[in-house]
């Protein structure tokens, strides 16, 4: 087994569990980001943590440099999405193109049977095929960002900590005396330095433009410094509150027009969400199938129906920002992830 | 208790350009200074004098092998410090500019960049491009204080014609001094002759059978140099800090032995490298030597293996106990496309198929044959997909 070890507690325990289960384990840390960052999973300090854990577990450890692929498949699309006014989720692109493609292929090429990561989700074998299921800890479940895994990836993937809660993972790490036991969870986008933030990162790579904030009648109500950073549904930082005193939300982001339209929370409600090309864990649901649809990494899954590239909500829901993934679960087996797709249109 | 994932004694070690096994004689010479003769050579009493004697004798030995006066040897904590002292020290003393080719070791390259120096192109063989160097010196007319060109490249092994470099420098920048990073060359080349035109020479002990963390910078008399490390004024005020007595003694012992064995070891290792190269060409196929072997140090075999990413190749070789390298390892241990190959004009994708097998005095024919067989097995696996 080739275990992707980020230097965090989850992947440390994942490696330890596989060894306990009797697998032959080799650790590998992916160096994905070559630029400056102080928060990501690619700092020298994190690689050292991964290496020290591997030493402690008595397994070999390698570092794979996939910085070019990461630039091409994760960073560039992230920048392009913001430049177009979308709200990307780079973790999904990284799982799709790096961890469960480039890294998985590298592992198979080197003769490993499978790769493992420290993600909180579960892979289950059933007569009908491989299932991707939510992790045991609802607060830490990462099936949302793994929905891009299909049968061929799941057949070669182990997620050993998916059966544990985060507290149990930390407990195992403490019991094993792993140096990463109390390391804080990773936050935010790994390749963006906390010191400069998203704003500075994008400003250096694409233009950020001030925009007018208008209400639904077109009347100006304020300004924002960077239209590229406004997300549909966002409430803060949209200039002065309107005369009505009600909270205002971004309901439309028009980057070329340098305009953000705001409205009340009712204006955000939509009967459906339009999706781009989907990715299915197993087969596609039939049109009209009931689904639970989740529109953010840790948001609620709401009931709806899958209909030819759209989810029709049972109750109107807050608009999903374009670029965000909508991930579908089986209402009869709510831990089972069916797959998902990116929201394409406002609405 | 740390666990080793392999037994170094059972390995086929072909990474001698990274570091070499410590010579038994060096270890034996060092032991007294790690135990009974622990004195600080800067003191005035008998314990100090015993340590001082050892450092002075080591200095004589090093000076003899390198072809300089004992007073011109400045002991440092290795090659990187020697390179930094040369570049930063001359620039600080003169206010002039530093110039180096793009394929230098990072210890030189980053030092030159840190003081706002000029980096000039390298030739397709990894050595300095003399025309580009001359052009840069003309362009910076009168302001160049130091030109640094390595005696032999650490990655691909190409030897630099230092006399030709010195002639260009004397012609185009007569006020400038020549520094050479001879860290890779020192174990294989007669620096008395080869580095004679250089005013400053960097050497590291661990590349030639000495311990890590010690080396020297030769500073020929009259060379302008300001210290980088300030303190007690050791090494005639050129490098402060208590002497690493055991390291210095081990360094001198290893350097002297390397010089004594040079002709014999060079011929033997050269023959083994030819055998390894032939075997790779036949058994692996799709193998391109990055520089002509006759231009490289005896132990260096740097090749590109078509369709085989270096990073994956190294894992497969390591798995069967063959230790090699690819490109230059960065701080995290990842393999990055080598700046040397990029400077040589090798496309990035091809640079990532690099494999450096570096032989040393302990390499055997069995090692070479095992490495070729392992590389063949690894390549066929990597190409099967």
C-alpha cells in the first residue's frame, strides 16, 4: 500500500492502521505547491512531519513532486474560475487530478496494490460495485470533495480513518505516540498563504476589479474592491445596508460588467440548480430519482430530484454559487454518495 | 528508537556525488580528538597546544595537496560555507560584482544572486560558455570583483577548463579574482595543477571520504576578502569559530589519501563507469548520456532514460537496494527539474527523466552489474504502462 502522507494527523493514523492490519506500507508525501505558502500541506515542515511519522512507523518514505500538474489542474483553474466570477473548490480538482489520478497512477506503476489517504470517508465493496460513503464523523466527512472518484479509482483506494471520528483518530495518534497527534486541522486553501490571503494571491495572478453594488432595480447601494471575490449568497462586505434595513445578499456577480446585484434572502431562493457534466461513483441515477443534494463541503444535504442535469429542490433553496459542486446522496441510504457536478449557472 | 528502512551495508551505493563513505583511516585519525585530545586549539595550555598541533599539521597536509601555502587555507564547516565566504567575502571587501554561470551549485548560484550578481549562460555540456562569460564581463566592465566557475559540475560531472576561464577573466576583467568550487573535483583531480589559476578554491571533506561538516576555502595571499562569520578571529580573522579539530584532521587525512590513490582510483572507477554505461545502453535502452564521458569526472554517469520519470525510477531502484539520485534534491526531498539540465538547454520533461549514478572508490563491478540489472527491470516496468 502506498499511503499519501501529508504530515497531518489523519494520514499519519491511516498509515499506522494499515500497518496494524498487516499491510506492507510505504509512505509518500506529495509536493504539490512550489510557491510561497505558510498554511499548506507542502511546506518543508509538513514533509518533515510525514517523514518523522514514517520513521516512527518503520516504513520507507518518499516525496513526489507534482508541482507542474498541480499548477495546471488546480491552481490555474482556481484562478480562472475566480476571474470569471465563479467560486471554485480546488480540493475537488486536486482529488480528481492529483491524489486519485497522478498519485494513484504513480502508485500502481510502482507496483503497489492500492493507495491510501487520510480522508474521512469510506469505501465499501458491494455486489453491485464500489460505494463511496460518508465518514463516521459527520462533522469531518469529506465525501463531498471525493465525489469525483469512480469505480476504477475506488477499486484501488483505501480510506482507513473513515470509520473513526476525528477524536478517535487523535486518540489513536496519542496512543501510538505520533508527533502529529495534536497538530491542528488544515484550513482554507492549501496553496494560499494565510498572511496574504486569497486577495493577495489572486491580485498577483489575475486582475481584481472594483465593482458597483446595485439592488434589483439597478440603484447603486455601494461598492466592492474585488468583484472576483464576491460569492453568490455572500452577505458581508457588500457596502452600505439598504434603506429597508434588511440584510442584503449577493444574488448575481457580473465580472465583465463590474456589477454585483444584491437582494433580500427571498431573492436568493431557487427552485432548482443547473449542473455541468456530472461524475458518478457508480451509474447515473434515472431522471426523476429522489436525491439528497449537498452544495458545500459541510453544508446540509437537502431533498430534491435529479432531472437531466438539474436538481429540482423539493423546497426552494438558497442559490448555489457557480463553480461550487453539488454532490448527490441516496435518500434511502443517506451515507452513500452518488456523485456530483459543478453548478454552472446562477440560479 | 529510529528504524532504518534499509540496511546501508546491504545496498548498492551509487550516489557518491552526494556523499561518500568515511575512510577508516580518517575515522581513526579523528577519534583522539573526539575523546582524549579535546582541547580548543585557540588556548595557551598543553591541552590546547595538542589540538593546535593537529590543526596545524592538517593545514600543512591540505595546503600540500591543494598547492597553496598553509596560511592560505581557511577551514570552514564545509563546501557551502566556503562558497558563501568566497562570494560574499570578496564582494564585501571590494564593492564589486559577482559573476557565475547558470549551472553552478546552488551554494554559488544563490550567493551570487543574493549580492545582486550576474548569472551567465552555460554551454550544452554544463560548463561555462566562455563567449557568454566574456560578453558579461565586457558588459560589466570594470565592476566585476569575482568570477566563480566550478571545477567540475556536481550533477553531470563536466570538468571546466579553468585555465581558459582564467584567460578570459584576465583579458576582460583584469581586476577580478577567480573562484572555483572544487567540491566535486577535489577527490578526483590534481588541484595543484587544475586550480592553479584560481585565487579562491572551495573543498568539502565528505565528498572524498572525509567527515561531513568540514571543508576549506583556499584564499591566496593578496585576495581581498572580508569575513562572513565574526567572532574570535580564528583562521587569521577570515573565519571565526572554534575549530572542528576532529573534522579538520579527518578532512586532511582523507584528502591526502585521495591524492595518493588518485591515478589508480581514477582509472579503476573510469573503467567501471564505462562498463555501467555500456550495460545501461544495452540492457535498459533509450539511454542518453547527458555529457560525453571523457568530459566528466571519473565517477559521474548522468543519463536520461526515455519514458522513465526519475522520481519513479529512484523508488524502484531503492526498493531493490540501489541508491542513486535524479536532479537536485530540494529541501523537502522532492525531485525538481534540475537547474543544471535546464541551463544546458534540456527540455523540462526530458530533464525529469534524469538518473545520476555516481561511482566512488568503494564501488565494485558487482555493484555496477546489479545497478544495470535493476535499472533494466525498473525501466521495463515503467515503460509497460
